[in-house]
C-alpha cells in the first residue's frame, strides 16, 4: 500500500485525503457519502493500477508532488484513468468541477433525483467513478457490477431494476450479442443510458434500444481531463459526437495554434468549468494555452451549428513506408462494414515498411467476407490504410474499465 501512504502524506497537509481499493466499495458506500459532505478527498484504485504506480514511484522523486499542498485549497477527488495502453494516470480534480458535470447531465436528461443507477465495471475507471459520485450527490447508492458479464447484467437488472445505466460501446456490443443468443427479456426499468469511452455507430444504438425499449440513450464525448464536451441527442447529425454542452467552449486550431474555419479539421481545444487540476501520477501530455484552453490530443471539427465531429487522436497515427497513417480510419470503416463495435486495428513491426496493420474482430466471418472487407477498405481508404489481414477471435478482451484491451489483442496478433 506504499502508493496510498505516499499520496496521503503529500496530497493534503490536513490529511483529509483517503483512497479505497475498489473491491471494498460495497461495504463502505454510505461512509464515502459522509466523506464528501465533510470535505475529504478520495479516489478509487484497482489492484492492477496500484501495482503499476508502486513500480513507478520507485523511480519518481518524492519532491515532485510537494506542489500539490498549495493547490489543495478546496475539496478534490483523485480519479484514476486506466488507459488501454497500460499507462494509467491519477487525475486530480475539484469536487466543484464534478458538480458542474452532474448538473449538465441532470438538466439534459431531467431524471428524478432518487433514480437508481447501475455501474458495470471497475470504479477505478473515470466513467464509473463519475457514476458513483453522481449517485452519491443525489443521496442514492448505485448497484455496482465490478466484474462485467452479460448474464450477470440481465440477472441484476431483473433484481434491482435500475433507472440509469452507464456503459461503454464494447459493453453494449456484448449485451446485444447475448440478448440475441439467449432468452433474456428486455429491461423495462432502465429509462436513461449514458454511453461513453468511444464513438458508437447508430446501428448499434438502434439494436440496443430493443434491450432498453423505454430508455433515452445519450452518447457523450469527453475525456478524464475534460469531462463532458458534447452530448448527442436524436436531433444531432448522425456522424457528429453531439452539440457542445452548456458552459463549454471549443476552438479548432491548426498546427500553428491558429483557428481554422468551420468544417475544417484540426486539434480540439476545450475550455469549461469541468477541467481537471493536475495529473499527480503518470505522464501529463495535455497541452494548455494562456487563454485557459486545453488539448488532450483529439482531432475534429465544428459545423455551423456548433455540432462537434471527432476525427481521431493525434497519437494514433503511425508511419508506413514513410507516410503517416491513422489507425482509427480503418477501424471506423470496418466497424461500419462488419456492423460490430468489436474491431481493433493494431500495428506490428515490418522491416521493409516500418509497420503493418492487422485488424482483429470478435465477429466470426468467412474467408470470402474478410477478403471483401479488405477490398472495400482499399477502395475507400487506399492500400496504405488497409490492414494486411483480419483475425477473428472467440473472446473479446476487456479492461476493468469496459474498454477494449488493446495490449492483449496485440499479443494475439503477434502469435
């Protein structure tokens, strides 16, 4: 527990800082609600991330966190982001900034304050931690499934009858597959679904609507460092990630940090009252400017009606034969062509071309279907952006956050 002692000693001079291992949450939820009222700071960290930080701290100068003492003049929470690249971060954020996010959600969905909530996945992930705190803020205790399985989800919904569900696109894809293959009944109690963690195609949302027939399904776009940037409603353009949230300003800038016209792709810079304060463990790659905007590496553009369009991440481009190639473009195209969210494009070394692309999916498709899919991509994106092959796997690996485990899939591609 070295990392917990380390943060306790240095994060708060008044010692009002506590961390909990997520397995303990079911026995201390009422206690955590009391801590929020008393102004304590806390976060929830899983064992895997804890071990990572313990190793990292062995080579981290202890003096690097002393600056936090002057920063903590108000209540903060430590949110752990379990990145799919295996390098998690501990994000410090004021509780006031979280409350701004809660109010955006409450005003958009307008649900009763006593609505019950279900969280599927480890609380160390920022989306699930948000769901926990939002429930506590309304003085309710959520139903938590720290280890996700489709069967367990349907059983628990029939038992606890939640009104609000937080989910990721991989969760939704797995639930749809189970629903089609089993005799599970639709979940009548769920009235609101918040989907985050990645873009999801409209076909998948339509299929999931059959499982939650009475629910408003809302996709949101944001990051651990920014919280809500935009939320998508049925009136938004299908390819967008929604309209900007209240009190959120977005600028699209080019490589010289100059604004670009509407409908022109560039880096997404965000300014709002929901921004994080500091990364206290892990690398902070966020860019900041003098006007209070931050950029986490997302690319996109705005249309003339303030709808935001996401075009990928700047750090998800690799070099093939000396040219920059996006991993997200073939991924998005294959998801649409194969009608599944369980598609990942990864890179493996190639001595002649520097890198080559491999696509992995859980969808079981014939050799001819794979051949047709690759032909479709070559026509749409060109030869460089088309994977060398498509691999089908029987089990889709997920992180405790509900996101796809890309590290595990890369191991599969290399075997």
